C-alpha cells in the first residue's frame, strides 16, 4: 500500500471526518453494536459531529463519520428509522421516518 492509498478513501464524494468509536458501555443492544450508541446525559450534553440524538428514546446514536443532512439513521434501541435534518441554528437533528 502506498501513502496515497492509506490516507483518504479515493472514491468518497465528500471529505467527512471519520471517528474511532469505542464501546461506552451501552448495554441495551448486543455487544457488537454498543459502540454506536451512548446514553444522553441531558441538555448540557454536547453532541459531536458524528452523534445524533434519537428524538424517540433519547439515546445518542454515533457514527464512524460525521453526520450530514439526508443521512439515514437507524436507532436499534427503539427500532426507529430517522433521517438527519438541519434544525434551527444549523444544528443537526434526527427526524423520525414513518
Ligand atoms: Zn431511539
């Protein structure tokens, strides 16, 4: 592998930041999926660009890359399907898809 190959993926359409996820002990889903969720601690809890709050069960869903409007998200704890939208003030929010 050359240096060029080991950096950004060559075919990505945009340059999103990627994130290394770690298991934060969210035990409401099977172990394999735990790193994709964490508990929300309340209104003072700042979400990272790769995190989105599930409006249904108030669990924070985490992604290996930053969220953009239009991204589809699945919340395993409450089995909701959502799409990421830009909320007031430019903050990203999840909107449940029925
Ligand atoms: Zn949920």
